């Protein structure tokens, strides 16, 4: 939500005029943005709320939608919509994309103008990112092979599994996407991304072995198991996502598969390191309301960010980016928070889109990470 | 000749208009979907539940009694 400072200014002007404000934190449209991926549990969502409040520096109260998105479904809301409701519960204003300027105009007409309205510039709001316990940007993001759709996935949580011992949380969370061919049960591409959840403050323990996964068919419908493994990294640790793009055939549309993932993490505070094995149901159906991994849609909006590198120093800095888009571009893709986009960060923009299709180099079979079919473990 | 130059101008105009239209259609499509499905001004806000930052239950109907501004977002 890049327009939070605008909302904050209105909130400060009207909160004492018998108007209440609520931001409704909802499911993430582009998982992976700034390392944030959808919470699996209510406890995780509560921690995300606290992190978001700190990062955005807002004092506007935030509540959460249910994990199933009941509020957004009831409102049939767009990703960043706004509504004004009168004291009796009747809707009096709505807009599909939150716009502080028009909201202020509405409140001025409804409640009255304020003397000396708060200006965004006066708020001096800066995004504050929690300090990661390990470096970012050491593992290059994968180039997506084409337009993909987010799949429905479900973690096997402890209560579901009926385990007696306390299971570790999902430190790394799965984002799975598939192209149209794979969704329709044919041979296509499957993207698997495992993102460390910032709420747990952990990092990968690379010397202990990489991340591996296997996909099996619990219904034994003749699906060949698929396994994959990250390469060996020379650096000891980082917090970058572990990503795979594999050739994939689900056998049939809507197949329900089981994914197992193994990895080792260490706590940022040095309290523990642990190997983890976790399971997901991977359903070959499109998730409602899900868009694409962070980066894909951006290309359509702004094109290649490196084209703004006017002085040729390999960085598209804030000063070089178009004024109207600099904030959103840096907000989403400046992974190391140096107020510039470098080539690695920009790689996220090179995904196949309408604008980049001609230039984009699809991932070829022999370039795929060490994923292979058969075997399993 | 006049006919040809007019045709050329039309083609140039169409070529320039395509990328703009493509971008507008994405936003407009989303806006149209919102306008047709989302509750309209004058209608009662439907009720649905979530939870507050401290974990306690929250429902849209809890906002009654004051003029309320609701903004949805994923706060990334």
C-alpha cells in the first residue's frame, strides 16, 4: 500500500471529528513482495500486522481479514479499495483503488474542512525494514518461463496432522505457480518458491545442506514423483527465496498432490539451528484472488528498470527513476534497501509479459535447477 | 491521395493508441468488476468477521455508531 502516508494525513485530520478509520489487512496479492508471503496461521498474521505497522510507520488502526478472506469476499473488494460507511451501517462512498485526494474531498463535504490540513511531506514517513539476520541478494531470482497462476496449496499444520509433539512453524513458506498447460493437466511448467517468513527472524544454514523437495501422488494415480534440490552455495547463509522452475505434468486437471520439503535454518539471535521437514497439499487449481509472484505485473507497468540507469553505473537510483513510479518500484524491488535497483533486483522485472515477451529469454530445459523426475525420497 | 493520407493517419493513431488501451483495459476491467459486484452506495454494508491486532474477534458491524473509513490492502 504505497498510499498509506496519504491516508495517515487524513486520519490525523479527522480522527477527532467522530470519524473512525480502519485498514483491513488482507491476503497478499503478489506474494514475495518485500519478502512477505501469506500467513498460514492467525498467530502469524498477527505478527505480520505488527511488522507492517512498524514498516509503514502508520498510526491508523489495522485489523485483519480472516485467513479465508471473508471480509474481502463480502465486500467483493479490489486489492486496495476504500469504503465509507455511515453510523447506521449504510455505505455512502466507495472507490476501487484507495485515493487519498478524493477521500479527503468526500470527508470535507460530509464532515467539513479542517484548518491547516496535514500534508504528506510534513509527516516525514519513511519505510522501516526490519534488519535481516543474514545477507539478501546472494541468490539470483529465477526468471519465470511465462505467465503463471498461483495454485491452491495447504500446509499440513500440526492440528491437521494430529501430531503429539510440538511441530516447528513453517519458517519457509511455499508459493506454487503453474502455467496454463500444467493447470490443464498437460506437460507444462511449475514454479516453486520457498520464502523465509520475516516474522520468525531466521536464515538459511547453507553448510548443513540445501533445500530439497519431493512431490508425490498420495492417491497413486500413476504420477511419477518429482524431486528437486538447491545447488551447493559457497556462502554460509542468506535469506533469499529458494526457487525452482520444473517441467511438470500433473496427469489430470485439479490433481491433488503432496509436497514434502526439507531444509535447515538458524535463528537470527543464535539460539537454535534445526532441520525441518514439512508437508503441503498441492492442488493443481488456480487460487482465487491470487496474482503472480512479485515482479511479473510490474514489468507491464514500468518496463525494464535498468533502462533508467542514465549514468551507466549499473544502478537505477531513485533520482534516475521516473518520479511518479520511483516509490512503488523501490518499495517492491529494492531488496537491499540502498535506494537503487541493481541488475539482480531488476531480474525480477524480466519475466515474460506483454511488454517484455519479445526480449525475454525463456528458461530452457538444461538451465533448470537440479530437479529431476523419478526416484523420490 | 487525400484518402491515403487519412488512412495512414488513422493507422498511426491506432498504433499509438494500442498500448494505452491495453493499460486502460486492465484498470478499467478491475474497476468494472468492482462497480458491478461490490456493495453500492446506499446499500447496507454486509457483515463479515476477521480479528484485531490483539487477536480478539472483529466484525464489520462493530464499526456502527460512527462514520467509518475502511481501506483494504495487503500492506507489503
